[in-house]
């Protein structure tokens, strides 16, 4: 059993300069993405981000 409903923690690096207004470190967010890049750690191209 997990104490948190989320199994993993991710780090978002905003290279595409998406608007992060109202989002701060530690917030839960929903993202939309266009591509998953093969790298370690995995990277994705985010097209939209929304605070939950």
C-alpha cells in the first residue's frame, strides 16, 4: 500500500516555455504530451500543463 496515490515523482524542465503561471514546486499537475523521447531518465515533449 502506498501512502501517496502517486507512485512516482517527476521533474519538469520547462524548455518549451509553457506558461507555468500559478504552478509551483510540489503541485500536482496533469500534462498533455506529443512525444516520449528515448532517454534515461525518460523525457517527454509537453504541449499543455494544468494544475490539479
